[in-house]
C-alpha cells in the first residue's frame, strides 16, 4: 500500500507528533489553514468515513476522545473546528481517514 499516512504512522516518514498511542497518531499539518492545525489519524488504515463499520468504529470514538484531550492540553478554550472530508468531491486528498483539528482563529461557514 502506498498510503502517506500509513507511512507516517509506521515511522517511515517523519512528522511533528502532537499525540500518539497504540491506535491513534496526531501531528501538525504541513500546510496549516489555522494557527493550530493538527491531523488526527488512526494507525490502522481506514480509507474514509464511508468505510466506518462496527469492527472499526471504536477507533473513531477514540479519535474524538484524543481530539478533546489535545484541545484541552493546548488551551483551545475559545473553540476549535474538526473537519473530515469524505471522497473526492468533498476534498479528501489522502485516502486514509483523518480529522483536521484547527484552532487559533475565527472560522466562517461552510469554508474558510
């Protein structure tokens, strides 16, 4: 498999890690869209939100627990945004489910 996020999770490609445990990795985005922009991924390959199933949904729940911890640890007290793009037309460029955790600025809806 030639998945860049799998390679990052396996340590083959370096990343600035923010959080790591046995199932989840969080690291700084290389092209941040906010002063704080962290990608949170499962270490196991799940292609997209369309591929969440009973056998892998626990890791997605854990990801949101990790997001809450990162937000608290980084004092995102004014709020933060969590974004997941699913599929090409939604802007998913890496086919490994990931969540963008962004903070440090005001956001508009639906983009920006």
